[in-house]
């Protein structure tokens, strides 16, 4: 499938954001977190590009994540109007969820949503995320839950989703999946890596014997430990290595 390059059409800042977001889609595919064409990742354009209005990039509905390129990403406004020519539609449920988060959270540079088996499985458990692994302690420091209301294509769900999310960076969508918020694409990806790993560990641990839970005092102190472990850089600490991984797999994401 040929899609004309936008590299010479958009600003250098927007092009870099497009390349990073396309890499994020490819990495989600590489880690096996995809769900055919049915989940989504969005990145907000900075005000230097969009002006005072909210604009963000999201996947073209109908492409697998390992097909997405920088030029195929669709730029939309808060009313889901496409801001450039594209042969692809935007997933209505994807738009409702992502526009809700971007509207409520000015700090949300990127929003990442998945329907993985482990994530949905834990989202269906009454207790949600259990403090049984080091990974879970990172999640529990900034975790919120949103109850299932059906496929999220109705605007009237947005205020409830926004209220439930609050200032959290990890949102468990009950009976649905996982969502992470990051100041950057790198941060949102790292948050999802930790969230997904937490859920995989929990499902595996529950297949065994009695579980040992982490002391609540330790859970409360984990945020500071995470800053020390990553040098205060968050996702930026791992992102260059992740880009090299995406490059090795297929550098075509930058087209």
C-alpha cells in the first residue's frame, strides 16, 4: 500500500512526532499487544504546531499496527474532523476515549490503549491490580479504574471517564483493557510496558499457590525509587533502545 510522504508537507516538529508515534505502534505490535485494528495510540500536537486548539495524531482505522507509518497517521481536531487528506477513517471509540483524556489532561502528550489477554483478564477481577510484584508497585502509585459502559463511542461517557482517570497515569478499563497516559510517547510506552507486565505476572502467579503481597509501606515509597532507577528521565531512559529495536525490525515506519 502506497501512502504519499508528508515529510515535506508538515513541520519538522510534527514529522518527528509522527515518526515517534509510528515507532510506538510498531513496538506495540512487536511486543504482541495488538488487537488486529481495534485499539489505538494518540499523540497530541504541541501548541507550536496546532496553536491554541487541541489536535492529535491517531491511527488510520483499518491498518494493522505493523503497517502504520509516519505519513499514514491521521491528524484530527477535538470534533474528529480530519485536518489533512486521508483515505482512512478514525475509529469512533478510539476518538471518544482519546479526546476525553486529551481534553481533561493538558499534560497528556500521549495516550496508549490496549486489549491484551492479560490486561482484560485482570480488568475483570474484582480486586484489580494486586501488590504482588515490583512492577505492580509502580502501577499502584498512579492507578485508577473506570467501569465498563459498553463500546466507548458515546460522548456522554467522557465526563465519567475523565473523573475516574483524574491525575492517574494508569487507567484500568473494567472488562475492557488497559490505558496509560504519558507526558511523552516514550513515557506512555514505558507505562504500558510496566502495566502489561504487571498483569501478565498476576495471571501467572494466580495459577500457583498462596500469594505474598508487598508491604503497603514499600508500595507507598516506590514513586521515588522509580525516579532514581530511571535517572528521573522516565520513558526517555529506554526510548533510544526501543527505537533501535523498531529500526532493526523494519525502518519503514519512518515513511
